[in-house]
C-alpha cells in the first residue's frame, strides 16, 4: 500500500537541520470583525469540504478543478486525487483527500504542474505563485464511511461545504444527511450539480426542483447561478446569510466551470466570525487531526491552529493523555502546505514534528498521540474532562433516549463513545430538545463550551452544543464503570418488575 501523505495542506517536516526559510505568502485584504493586525497571516486560504452522495462526482470535480484536466465520464479525473491504490481500484473514496487550487493577482487560476508530478512539487509551486488558494477536503459519499465524513466536517474546520449532487441521480438520503450535518455544525454550504452532460432535461429539472424544495425546508433560498449574477456579492452574502448558491456543471465538458471558479475566488475566510478561532496574539491552541511517524524525523502531528502563533523550538503542552495529563513537547519543525516555515498562526492548518521536552526522558511515540489531543500553551492551564452537559436535539431515534444510553460523540476532532449520565427529562424522542449530561467511556477529553457536537449510534442521530464541562468528576476505570452501570440497570429493571 502506498504511504499516505500528511494532509492539511502540509507535508512531513524534514529534519530540523535540513530546513530552509520558507517564502513569505501574500496577505489579501478583506473586511473582518477582528483586528487585522492579529489575524492569521494567510487569510487568503479558504477551506472547502466536498460532500454529497456516493458517485455524485465529488472527487472528479476536485480533480478537474485542481489539476485542470477534463474528466472522461469514466473515472479519469478522480485518479489524481485518491490517497490509496484501493480507492483507485474501486473508484470509491474511503479516506480524506486534500487538494489545492491557486489564483494569481489577476484572478486567473495558477496552472498546476502536470498532474503526474508529485503532490509535493504541485503544492509548493501553487503556494509560491498564488495570491489566494482554496483547499478542498474531499470526503466520502458512501454511508459506510459516514464517520470519516463527519470527522472531516467537524474536525478539519472547513470554512464552507460544497454539496455535490448528480443531475441524473437526484437528491439522495445521504445528500440530505450531509446537508443536515453541515447545518448542525454551522458550516455554510453551496451546491454543485454535476453530470449535466448526461442528465436528460426532465430529470435535471426534477433534481433542481427537489433541491430547491429541500433548501426552502431548511430556510435557505436557492440561488440558481447565472452568468449575469454578481458573484462577489453572492460569496459575501452566502458567508453569513440564508442564500444557497447552486451551480450546474459538467466535469466532462467543463460547462459551468468559469462561474464556479469565479465564485471560489471570491469566497472569504470565516475565521473572523467563527467563535472557535481566536487571534494570533492569543495563547496557542492546536487541534490534532492526524498523526504520522516519519523515518528520521519522528512523530509528526497534523491539525488546525485555533489560536496563537507557533515557532520552531517553542515548548508547548501535548495532551490530554488517557489519564487527562498534559506533557511538555518541543516543536522541532513546522510545515504549512508542504512548505517549511518558521511560524504558523491562528487559522492555519499545519504539521509539527514534535518530541518530549524537559524531565520526560522517554521518546515520544506515535502511540502516545491520538486524534482529539491538543498542543497548547501552558498559560491556558489546560484541563481534560470526563463529563459535560449539552443542549441537544434528537434528529432521529427509533424509540427513546434514556439514562445509560450510549452513542459516539463527534465534537471537533474528538470522537469517543459517551454514556448519558443524567437528563432533564425522563426520555427524549425524535424531534425533542433537552439537556443531557454525557460521560466519556474511555478517557477524558479537552473540550470547549460552545463547541458543536453530533452524537450517533446506528441510525440514531442527535446534535447539540457543549453547555458546560465538569472537571470535578473523575471516571472510574472503564471496566469498573461498566459493571456499576450494569448493576444500576439491573436494579432499575428489578424495581420495575416488582
Ligand atoms: N458524464 C459525466 N460523468 C461524471 C461527471 N462527474 C463525475 N462523473 C463520473 O461519475 C463517476 C463517479 O465520480 P466520483 O468522482 O468518483 O464520485 P464521488 O462522489 O467522489 O464518489 P464517492 O467518493 O464514492 O463518494 C466517475 O465515473 C466519473 O467519471 C460529469 O460531470 N459528467
Ligand atoms: Mg470520491
């Protein structure tokens, strides 16, 4: 199997001694609410998560946009964006893919190097010559990989979601599901209808009508984009408002691409209005979404900078581990979009080569780090929590959610099973709202009040926000806790039958 490249627009940092100073990236101007001086340096880097039903043409669209090759309708363009050979064989995306497209001063797309050159060279060329770039996060359409798609949407902090719908396929259950998740996570979305070259006119019309109806149902007004539309205004309005731009394209003929590319160029970063992001002058907070072990380098973590600035040789805290502790680590080298840099700041996705620092003599191993951990500044005084409460809404549950119910919590980069330890109602059914106290089953996590969360178990789905965290509660070891829970359950059943 081919080795997977670190993503997040990053690459494996080379050993420190080989590092060179990275070229400076230009900063565009655009209005925002925070002080410009402390905003992230490359506010011109937009992240777009690509979602939609299986076979709707997501990977193909990413391939056509970023590699400037036309598709043949038979899987040609997607070959350039797959991570693994098995994805090439089956044509199905099963992992998260990252690709970038760049624009120059004149708003023209920077021609990528030949599609067959390494991703490394392609990204370096685009970042060096572009004024602005859009990073696409290609996600999976198949239900089997829904957890990966949810992770991409919630943990990789996209500015926007691009929902891809096949004109000939209509709006599927999975498309609606992805749309619902974007809404739940407050990720504004636009729609791209693909395959207009093969969809019969009546089928295409039907797809558009169904889509408009669904969007109206979620209080969004569909804007079917026409050549005369003001795309600058559209991109700005859609960032905060209730419109949903809808593009119609063909990956084979490239019909509709000029309009879509212009729109992508005008997209604005949302970090200034996303409450999760802080400024470069705040203490460092970096969420880990992937871990690599690189020969000659050691452990490399990929993730997103929520706040602060990180430089080479800086000492920060890594955690929480399985008992909720944080350990000092030193940043050995930094990569940003496959370029070696000496600093990254709030809003950027980056890769750090790290190792333990100070009294901890052991060597940091990949197994010591997991997705959901953070690298933070000591001044934050980070704490891990086993228990938190959340205001929730149940999107679907076959019967009732009660105490002891267990589900997988997706919250940013955190993914862990938790149990309902208390509720403000006896039970919750589909459509109900309530307050639930959740307890993680395996380890404490680093959580923020206000973070959006989704919980899932089979077909059950609910969404909510972290309302408060309880640092006082310390969970018993999982085995003991399960035993206790089981006893409590048995007792309740005994009482019921008595
Ligand atoms: N004719 C035509 N075929 C297209 C178009 N877009 C995509 N295709 C074809 O549709 C098929 C599916 O495309 P993919 O890009 O793999 O779809 P996907 O949404 O990424 O699928 P998953 O990753 O499995 O969720 C491929 O054979 C593409 O060649 C289009 O605009 N026109
Ligand atoms: Mg795909």
